[in-house]
């Protein structure tokens, strides 16, 4: 009887831990599914990505303008043309 009790205690503890882990995983999976189904709600949608691309493009154009201005201001000459394919 003592052996049965000694074996039952870890088995019951493991079963409780396992059921808690499965329940937590299920909750997290449901949240991930909701995020996947509603990307705009969580900032993963295409409108957010398009906005980031537009912002980055605008920043690259502004940086290019100021680099070109700096070269012309320092040397008095126009900067060289961009390399083909760049």
C-alpha cells in the first residue's frame, strides 16, 4: 500500500502539471489564432506594412537629397551619377 501511495503522488502531481500546461497552451494558441485572423487589430496588417514602406521611402529620398546637397556644397560640383543597377 505504501508503494502505491509513493507512486501515486508523483503521478498525480505530473497529471496536474500536464493539465495546467495543456490549458495554458490552449489559451495561447487561441490568442495566436485570433491574432492571425485579425492582423490589422494587432498591427500586423498590410496597411501598417504599406505605411512603414512609405515612411522608409520618404526617409531614403530625404537622406539622398541631403547627401547630394552636402557633396555639392562641399565640392561645388554635382555628385557622380549612381552606378547602373543600383
